[in-house]
C-alpha cells in the first residue's frame, strides 16, 4: 500500500511541475503583453491584471505542495542536528513532526473548504473578470489536501521503515 501511495504522490508531483510551467508561461506572456500594449497606448482588458494576480496565487500554492513533496520547505533543523547521533530519537521526532503536519494541514484543508463553500454559496464574483471567486481560490483546498497526503505517505514510510525521511533530489 505504501508503494502504491508513493507512486500516486510521484505522479501528482509530475503533474504539478508541468502545471506550474504552464502557469508561469501564461503569467509571463500576459504580463509582458500587457506591458507592451500599455507602452504602445493600447488599453488592456481589465481582467488581465486580476487573472495574473490569481496565477501568482496558484503558482505559490502549488509550489508549496511541490516543496512538501521534496522535503524542501522551510523547517528548523535545530533539534535534528543535535539528535543525529541518536537515529532512534530522530525517527521519533520525524514521526511526531509528520503527524503534526498531517493534523494541521488537514484542519487547514477543512477550514479552507468551508471558506470556498461560503464563497460559492454567497455567489461572490471577481468584478473585473465576471467569474466566481471560488474557482480561483479552490487551489487552497487542493494544496492543503496534497500536503496532508504527501506527509501521510512519508509518515507511513517512516512507520514501516521504508525510508528515514531523507530526500535530497
């Protein structure tokens, strides 16, 4: 089961990488195009600025999901540097840390779902785009769900001693 979940995580990470490339390309094209059009005196549609801002939002959140998959997120290694001499303690700390991240990410996923649901129910739109805001904000739920999933897989790997939570590539 752990191997299957790890493979799902790998495929999702591949998708996220390529999706970020597409989003960044689109963001660069829209930004560059709007600068060129503005400098030539041609007015740009009002939705371009808002859409670009939401692209930045999506890249940031999906990037956070990718960072958690590769264990390249911001963390404090003070305790683990002292416990390197004692691998058993390092494993226990890793189990506790992963469990806490799973718990917090799951809570944030649930709360963000409630937020997106309220945006949907109230019918809040983005004025410049004429589209519901929940569509663009749904990446929040996805990100916290994926962070929870990725840490759950890592948690199972540590418990089954398949890996010691060290990934550098």
